């Protein structure tokens, strides 16, 4: 046993930027006393609380997932393990036999509501681990028939509740006082019941409406035995089945870590605050406040959110709210979670995403969160760029960096395999594909070649596929990748990270030639991103081009700029001579300009890019004038200008010499 105080005991008071109230109070330990169960309890006091409001925090068992300790615990409990295996296998095989029997009798299984209800009840009876599987399936209308989807959706927050007496006892043990002394009001029955706990609607004595989440009893024991059995099964499969190359044990351990963290409501509260700090500023994203004075390991008190599930589209439309727009907000928030900060919500099912009455997207339930390391985040962006660029050799190398392939793997047969996977995208934008279709194709590829699935990847795919499932439910034509590419474009243009600068170079150049159409596409997509900053792109672009890292792109851009200026000069000269000839009565045949077709194309690209920049949010000619004045005195810009002028002069002189020699 360990003594665990509330987080406020070690953290200063923080102001909530939304309403100026304290998000945490500072607690001081004033006494340690023995409890009836032999553990120690802490008597703590907050500067904001009176003596009568002192909280008693009972010592709690260790909450971290420990597979070695769990294995040791069940090593001598084989009868209990065997009993659990049969408890799972019995009803599962019975259900499977029922489906087989129905199909033999000609009953359409996918439309059988009785079987759908049986599946929901079966998963509920098997416990939290299996309920989470059902929750994941409930977000996939492209995989699950409508009748089953309707039943599985009930697993999100309509599970059988446990007795109020147990919930009230937990509140008393965790918060040091019975519910009637802690809360001014508490709903007589839970308003929602999920896999790990149930929620009551309450009101604090200070008047704030709150959601009070109380953990289910005997939760830890039920989950640990299932994880122990599944982990042993995964280890056996890894050892005996040669086709299995992924780290199944690592994936189970990753899931175990997240579930154990989810069972600690103190950890969930900290997750909520971190999520608010990272993403609470995003337009139309709302994160509820945690009330730490009324939160402990098995009881969480948070701000009550009046809202509607995103999948209840008719109710949302009746309120004048655009559900599709909120999904776009969710996609943009998820992109920042996965690709920018790396701290992401791993369980975004419809029960955890609400449309608020004022048209915002509210995130709930921060128990299952995960993180992606910076190298993995940049690797994912690079992979997206290589897919868009049809650079399958680069994509294969990305999979090595992302730990899907070992460094010694021969990539020769894998590169054309990637080309086959994305063959459907040839002639069309990759953004027209959806994550599910790409995942299915890649899964088949991973089975054929020596891929392994790293543990971190499972939760990323779960998060993305779940979000896409909600999006497809709201709008069957919604394309997550299409919504994602503006953000990726913005990152490529503004992120100074060396990995992304290399990706930008790979995207813009092929065989040493600059691809203006790719730059146009990037600029067009990037300006759709909510936080795209024209000034930032301009300043960072100049800084990068004038640095050593930008030497390759700088040299090529100078060449292209000279070609554009050269074409412009030739066109001006041609038009001038044409008008002059017309005035003096000479032939007025409008001959083809002296500029080459390639130079003309470069000039057209530059014109279009200037047009895109003029229409970009943040472009203001009035404000741009002083910026240009500042840029002109910038030594880096002057050096670039000198290079262009020098190259242009050399080209003009060389042309003049050629013409003189020719005459």
C-alpha cells in the first residue's frame, strides 16, 4: 500500500482562463492517522476550506499496470484462471453456434435484432475489456450492420448500473464525507453507466452543476485476470505462429497501461487539465473543468456539460448546429493531438464527444490517453507526404523509421507492393481514400511481408478509425484525409524541423526540377487551415531560404525566378516591339514571344502563386508595405536579391553575346 495525496497537495493554485476560478486548491497535510483496514490515512487542509471542510484521503493500492506482478499473482491461482477462461468461452461459443445455426436455416444474420441484443448482453456480461471492444465496433457503420450498430451503441453509456449504496460508500471513502455533506444535490439514480464507472448529475454547495463519476466495484480484479489471460495467449501466438511478427505482448501491455491509468481518476483529472492546456485554445473545442476538492482515485467531479452526442444528428440539427462542422473541428483537434503535441485522446467514441448548446465540440472522459514521441510524429507526416508524392521508396524508409520494418529488411519487393496498395489513387487525390480502406490494404500487405506492428500504433489507429467512423455516420462522403491535408500542408510550410524541411524539398523537387504545381497545391491547401499565418510563412520562408539548410531549394528557386524574370522581360520586349512596328506601319504580325514554353509556364505559375497569396487570410497590402521595407534591409533578403540579379545579368549578357555572334 502507498499513501497517495490529491495532486493539489503538491501544486500551486491555477487560474482557469475561462472564468477566473481556481482549477486547483493547495492542500496541506496536517496529520497521519491509522485506518480500520490497517492502512494509513491523511488529514489534509486547504487554505480555501474551513476546518469543517477538511478532507480525509485514504491510502490506496498501487494503480500502475504491472504485468510481472499480475503474472505472479495468478501463478498460484490456476483454478480461478481456468474458471474465467470457461466463463468467457462458454457463452461466446454458444453465441457463435447460434449465428451458424441461423445462417444454415436461411435467417439473415445481419438483420436479426435478437442476435444483436444477445451480442450486446454477452459483451456486457464478459466485463470491461470486452465492452471496450464493443464500443470500438459501435463506431464503424462501414463494418457493422445497422441493427447491431444500434445495440452496440448502448455500450457507450447505457450499461447496467451498480447499486447506489456502493457508489455512496465510495464517495464517503474517497472524499471523507457522505454525498449529502459534499454535494448540495445529487441525482437519485445515475444518468449514465459506462464500462468503468457510472455518472451522477450533481450540484456543489457553491452552485456549480457537476458530473460525479464513481468507479465500479471489483473493477481491478476483473480486468487484471482478462489481461493476464489475453497476454499469455498473445505470447503463445507470437511464439508458435510464424506469421505473427507484431509485438502482440507489447500491444497488450500498452492497452493494460492505458486501462489501469483509466481506473485512476486522479490521473484522468490531470489528463483533462493537460488536454485543456494543449488544445483548449482551438476554435470551438471545449474541455470541462475538474473540481479537485471533490476528486480522488475512485471519484471524479467535473463540470457538467449540456450537450448532445454527435451521432444524434436530428437533435443537433434541430438546435441549428452543423454536426459536420463539429466533426471537422474534431479532425483538426485530432491532427494537433497526433502530429503536433503527441498527447492524444485514445477513446473518442460518440459518448465522449458532445455538441454543446452553443455549437462547440466538448471532449469528455480523459481516462484513456496516450502519447507519440516526436520522431514518430514527424515520421507520420513524412509518410503522408510520400504517399501524396507517390514516393514509395521514401514511404518504405518511413516504415523503417517508424519501427514497422527492421533496418536490415530488403525493401526491394516492398516498394512495388506499396505502389499496388495505392494504385486506386492513381489519377485521383489520395485524400479521396479513407483511413479504413488504407488500413485494410496495409493490413493485407503486413501479412505478406515482414512487417511488425509497434505497440504505439494500435491506439493511434483505434483513435483515427473511431473518429472516422463517427464522421462517416454523420456524412457518408466525409474524407478524413481530405480534411487533414490542409493541416499537413501548413506544417510543411511553417515547421522549421529538419525532417519536415527535407520532406518539403522531396515534395517540391523531382529529378532536380522545381514543381510549381506542388507549391501551388500546398499554398491552396495550407490557407484552408484555421491557424495558417501568412506572416509566419513569409518570415520563416525567408529565414529558411537564407540559411545553409535551404541552400538546395534557394539555388533552384533562384534559377526558376531568373527563368520567370527572363520570360517576363522577353514578353515585355516582344509587346513593345509589336506596338512600335504597328505605329510606324511595319508588319503587325503578332509573332510568338521569344520566351520558351517552359519559361512561359514558369511565369504562369508565379502569377497564380501571387494570386493565391493575395487571397490568403492575413494578406494585407497596407500592412505588407512596411514588412517589405523591413525585408529589403534584411541582409539575407539582400543576398537573395543579389543572387537573382547576378544570375539574371549573366543570362542577359550571355544572350547578347550569342545574338552578336549569330549576326
